[in-house]
C-alpha cells in the first residue's frame, strides 16, 4: 500500500520520518484527503473496494493539532 499512499510519498519527498515532524503538518493531504484506489493494491484486489477518499484523521483531530501548534508558536 505504501507505494500508492500520497501521504507516504509526501513524507519521503520532504525527508521526514513522520508527518507530525513536518513543519507543514497538518497539510492539504490531511485536511482534504486523497483518492486511493484499493483495487490497485495487490493485498486488497480480491475484496474490490474501489476508490475511496482516504482521510486518516478526523476534522476534529486536525482542528486540535492546528490549535495546539498555534498556541505553541505564540
């Protein structure tokens, strides 16, 4: 799955081990999600899940992280 995950690709391109360590977190990928076609992932191709909007965190969690980062910066 990692080869298809836009979040993993982004972290690798920014040379960060975890999204939480990226100065731009939470970014557009976490706020809006991205299309992930499970049928293209060998481990899931027999299940036929199709394409889903992948958002690993809830809007509440994203809001909490933004608030926390904002308070730390002030």
